[in-house]
């Protein structure tokens, strides 16, 4: 395996992750197309979930160590009104296959833009959660043109930095050999005390990703104020009041001061797992936002 390329720890690790991933996909609504899109940095796995009518489609970008199945709670209500595409982030655990090192934020935007070209998405609303929110903004500021709008769910390294304590805790999710009970305790803390037992699909998926896969992508560079000011598209940011990944009020203040077309809300009772905690409410808010953008 080339240096700087994310990979599974071995055949047994891939088989374990694939089984969990397959179980997760079985919980989703049916997709009508699966794609393996070639890019300059590897092949990107994407799915299309059909919705009614010709409205501008939506692209979902997942969080760290949590590919497409993490959106099982969100897809039904989103599909009620729009076609939805999902991708497994390149360099993260999933069915995308990285072959060339991703060295910086420009590379991150490039592969995602090339994937949109391959999917023939000339105009798309992008919804990103956590690191997926950062990826969405990074794409929009570096490769503008295809992104019609952004919906950001508690995005990291976008409106606020990651607190030092979470950087230390994250070692439990990345260092090999950390006991599963400790990994689950950290994941529960990040998720606002949620149940992260092996019975919860999202928890199984993240746990498999952290144990079976080696991340080689660089840490995300914080989005600058000048980059945020440059965004000339509508942005809806839903920030979690109980998030441990950012300070919601501080992030909201920075977003309101820098975004030209921003709608910023702090959902006081939400944790960093906001996407799974409020799927119906997020869909209702997002649909109103997208309808207004398209109208």
C-alpha cells in the first residue's frame, strides 16, 4: 500500500467492515443506481436514491468513519420530496478506494468536484454532517459552480475550531488496541450520551471504521473568514447546542458575521449527533430552505 493512502488493516478487517456496511445498507430505502466514479485520487462509491419530480437533487456527505449507511434515519424524509445522492468520502472507511495520497484541502475539493462531474451533477444542494460539513464548504469555496446551496449539520473546523479535549479523546477512536469499552464511552460522549451498543447500526459502523481502517488524510484546515465571506450561495447551518466538537454560540456568531447569505440556527438540545436525533425536523427545515433557493 502506498504511503499516504488510506487502507484497511488487512483482508480480515475489510471482511468485517464490509459485513457491517452491508447490514447498514440493508436498512436504507432502495437505491436505483450505484456508481464507482474514477477521480485523480481513486474511485468514489456513490448511490442514487430516487425521489419524486425534477427538483434539484441533494448530495449527502457523511461524517468521519461513517459512510453512506449513517444517513438511514434521514433518507426517508429527504426522499419524500427530492432525489438524493450519497458518497463514501475518499480516504475514509467505506467502499470508495483511495489510490493516490490526498495532501491538502485543494486535493479534497478536487476529488469531490471530479466525482460530481462523473455523476453528471451540474447543480446540486449539498448537505454535510460534521467533517462532511467541512468538506461541503471546502468544495464550495475552492470549486464553486456546481453547488446550489449548503446545509451544514454541526460542521467541524468551519465556524469554530475543535476543542483540545476532543482532540485528546479522539485518540481512543484512532489508536489501534484501545479497548472497545473505551471507544464506545468516547463515542457516547461525542453523541450526547446516546446508546452506542452493538445493537445500534450507526455505532457499529463507526466502531468498525475506527478499528478496521487506517486514515491517511491530513487534518482539515479551518475554513478562513475570507473564504466564508467569498461564499455567494445560500447556507443553512444547524449547530448543536450540546456539541462537544465546537462552541455553538461562538460558531453561530462567526457564521452570522461572515456569511453573505447565511441562515444560522442553534438547536439547544441537539448533540453532535444531530442528524440522527432530529431527522424529521432537519428534513422539514432543509426542504423549506431548498424550495426557497430553487424558487
